[in-house]
C-alpha cells in the first residue's frame, strides 16, 4: 500500500506521542524506575517461532 504525500500512515505513531514516550522513559530511567532485562518477559506466554 502506498501512502500519498500529505497522507498519514495509520500504522505510524504520531511524532508527539513518540517523543512523549521517550521523555517518559528517560524520566523513569533517571529516577531509578527500571526493571532488570531478565524480568521483562516473565509471565509473557509467546511462541518463539515466526508464523509465515
């Protein structure tokens, strides 16, 4: 699907929302509100093989 110039891509996150997410992540990191990487996927039940 081609997006014409001036049209918004419905799958694209608006810039303002993306920037706010980055700011929030930075605030959380600077205040120590972090989670060890090893715990990030705990409790998530997902298949590891891609489905094509």
